[in-house]
């Protein structure tokens, strides 16, 4: 699959990335970073950790909607998914992250 990371700069001059599936849907969104280099490191961490099922937290939001997080080896959350309609949809999102994350190219939109 040919997913991609979009690296962007927010209105308050912070950097973040979103991993998109081949169909363009957002799978995983990062936290806000002060430095572009930190966001790039976050992308590399997703590439490294996305294939490891043990790195995923399968969680439920306050409204009961399932979602997931992806953690680095040190336990720090790298990114979070959207809220899903059910557990199967969330698990499909995890599968998409595993399939797209490791080999995704980066589309740097910060320039």
C-alpha cells in the first residue's frame, strides 16, 4: 500500500503530521511539536513501531467510541486515531496503520 505522511505547520507555528491510507483517509495524527525536527523524528518512530501490535493501545473515549494510540518503545504516545463507530472499525484502522506506516513517504507541506 502507498500511504503517506503529511507534515504540516499549524496556525500557531507548531508542527504535526498525519498518516493517510492509500485511499486518503487519515489513520493517525501526531501531537503538536515545537520543532520540525521533532515531528520528523515522530514520523520515523511511527515507521519503526507501526508494525508491532504490542505498541497499540485499544481505548474507548468518554462517549463510548473506540479509538487507538500508537506508542514508541519508551511508552510515549506517538499518535492517536480518530474516533470509530465500533471496535471492528478501530481494528481495521490499526490494520491500516500497520500496513501503511512502515513504508509511507512524507509529503512535507511546511515550506
